[in-house]
């Protein structure tokens, strides 16, 4: 490789990084950071599983202002404050019930299968249900990080990603894990961000895997990290890189459950089959070597970008359901131009507010809600609860 080629690559990187940063700032003007929109009373009523009139009255009591009864929109924080007013003081959160932190990892070998889309929407859905969520980005591409308005190329380094934890553990230095959990514009969601510097974590774990591992096995470092911050969260959602790597393996060692997204194509399903073959082999090896199984309580296949009008996809989904039954989540993520429109503005379906495409939006939102409601039921069952009512109402927020 010549010096001119190297310089050319640097120029490409600089231009594309600047364009990405400019796009983020333009989309999030004027303060150049993402903000969460307010929600209509109808959306709030669906979220809180309460009649709209009751939500309006509770909002007036919240602000000690009769004129607030005429308000038509609420912030996320206001909706969360209304929960105990509408449903009593008893919390459905994990610590109040003596339950362990639940960890859901989105993982597969195949890139483009909707791991990031699935993990981000799952985190936001759980926050909308009132849970305290930690989203851990373990993909050095930083797509989940970018979704929350941070630039992985300029705002993330070794000190601000999970690499800070692995570096400290390898060096034997103390580190307050809470410092890596950043607040986001979504109340109820904190983020451990990622970017290219996350490669340092992969290198650190690899060195320890072939050398002296220390008091904690390298594969258990994510579990150890989460154990130090678990009192602050109910559920951790983990987005992983699409291949076999040390960070993905660490996610498996921490996971209560895994969600494996795949498109309904033969190529994607073949890759997904190889992932499950790897998982089965690895789980057997771990139990034999360590005398303990992985903590995984549930595993689900999520069919993504599904077009019901495509006969080949429909046939493959039917085959999956016939062969694997409840392992396949009951609803797929539908393919729709709405998801593309929302994604173009770096908005999720929960952030997007439709103007002229309400029918298409409703169809996609219903599918996303059904997927996440099923994952939440798995989490509740892993906690030993009888799963409660989780709204998947059509036409509005969950």
C-alpha cells in the first residue's frame, strides 16, 4: 500500500465523518442533540393502560393546576410520574421484588439482520413500560450509539466505552462502572456507548483468554460489569457484533435470554443455523469445562424486514413456525417504508410521529409492539412472575 493510498483513505474517512456529524447536528437542531418528542393524550392513555379522561385528570393533579386538564400533550417524564397516581404506589420494577437483573442480548452471525434495530426498539419499549433500562453497545460500529445521537467516530473513546472496564480489569485498576453508563434523551434509558475504540476491549479479553485470566474469567467480564451497576437498572439490553468474537461470547455469559434476528431468506436462515450450531457446541463445552451452564433462560428467533406479500418469505416463516414453534417470536418485524422514513431521520418507530401515513405506521408499530411484548413476557417468566397484561394495542403507542 502506497503513502498516497493511505492518505486517500484518510481523506475519505474525514469527509464521511464530517458528513455524518453534520447530518446529526442538522437533524437535531438547534442544540445539536436528540430530544424525545412529547406524546398525545391518546398515546399516553395507551401507554398507561388508562382511559384518556383519567390521564387528563391525573395530569391536572400532577401540576396542581386545573388548567392542565386542557393540555393535549405530555412529556415522557410526566407520563412516568403519572404511573403511581393511576395504578397505585406498588412498583413492578425488579428490585422491589427481590429479582435479579435481566439481560437480553441481540446476537447473530449475519450482519444486516436487525440486531441494532431490535435492541434499540426493545430498550425503548421497556422504558415505555416503566422499567429502568441499560443499553450496552458491544458493536464497534456504534450503530446503537449513533441512534441515541452520539457520534461514534468523535465522541467515543476507550475511556467512555466498555473498553474502559476491560482495560481497568486487565491492569488491576479500580473503576467506577457507573461512570460508563451515560444518560440519554430517553428518561429510563442509560447507554454504554461504542465506537472503533471498543476494539481495545476485544484485544484485552483475547490476551487474557490465552494468558493468566485473573480473578474473573475474561468471558465473565460483562456479567461482572453488570453486577456492579445492577441496583440502578431492571433490564440490560445488549447489542452485539455480527460474528464470533470475545465480546459476543461475554454477552452470552451474561444473558438471561437471547434474541436472534434473521431475515426470511435462505441465505440468512443458513447463517442463523450456523449460529445455533455454534451456540449448542459452545454451551456444551462451557458446562464441561467450567462445571456450570450459561445463564440463558430463553432464546427466541425474530424474523425481521418481513413482507407478507412475498410468497417465499411467507413460506419460510411458516416453515420456521412449524419446525421450531414458540422459539420463533409470534410476530415478525414488518418491512415498511415507514420504518425507512423513521430511520432516515434517525428516529425509531417509537419516536416517529406520522402525518400522512398513519395506516402504514399503525401496521408497523403493531408488529414492533407484539415482538417486544413477547420478549417482556419471557423476561417476566424468567423472573418467576405470572406475566401481566402488556398492551399491544393497534394504532398508538404500546
